C-alpha cells in the first residue's frame, strides 16, 4: 500500500524552511531570480506551497517582488546594509547582555568548541559552513537571553543579510575565525557585561566596510 502524499500545509512548511535556510546561509547570491514553477519543480511540490512559501519570504524581506511579479533574492544598497548592520549593533549586544547571567561554564565551553568549528570551515574555504557555524555561535548564546521576540527580529535581519554575507565572505578571504569571538568568550568567562557588549557590537559591525566597499 502506498503512503499518502504529504498535505499541502506540510509541504509548504518544509519548503519555506528549506528556502529560508538557504537564503540565510548565503546559498543563493544577491539578485538571484526565482520562479514559482522552478521552485515547485526543484522541490517536487505543487504551485500552491511554492506560492505560499514565497509569499512568506517576501513578507520577511528575504525575497524581493517587483511590480511585474519578478521574484529575486535582494540586492541590498549600501544604505540598506548600513541600516541592517545598525540593527544588529543594537539588538545583539542587548541579547548577549541578557544571556550573561545564564552563561554557565558548560555553555561557554560549548561556544569555544563551536568557534573551533568556525576555524575548520575557514581552513576548508567553506563559505556556507562558515556562515552556518557563525550564526549558530551567536544563536546559541542569544537563546540564553530568553527574549524570543528580540531573537525573532534578529533572525529576520540575518535572513535579509544572508546573500550579502556570502559576498562579504568572498571579499574578506578569511584565514582565521573572527578574532572578536575570542573577546566574547573572554568577557563571558569574566562576567564582564561592558566588555561583552563591546565585543559583540564590534564583531557584528566590523565587516560593514567590506560590504559597502565599491
């Protein structure tokens, strides 16, 4: 007996999460055109879940929809990049500070291991792996803040920056993990909130000049 086909809502949710992850991790470059038919064919779903997934991603700013109905990943202007980076500089130090009272040594050790995984991705020249491990490092810390609304807003910012972060990785040509992560870990171990805020703010904004370079 054949298994029943997945329902449209289940298909839509899987497709949405898959596309969202690919965009956030920079697997789709800025300005990449997408079609509902192409998305549906690639993911073996009907047009309905493809349309619904795209609608949600457009609402989150992860995809752009032109007046003619053309769907693309966003090509961010310098002004838009600066705005999103400013949001990161406001939200992420606050999340880190809220996480600090709950940042036990086991969590800090886990973050140190994750930083080692970032170093491995750098050594392999794995841009997507680097972005994934870097976001996981930050998300793991921020989850301890117990501020879900703030984290949800931040993830939307990460989502909008995803394709552009892949471009940044190519421009910077990293040969080591972010040095500011070591400062974050040191501030966590010392329980030093001002140093933690500064380290996080510096870490999330220092790439701006590469993003906005002509």
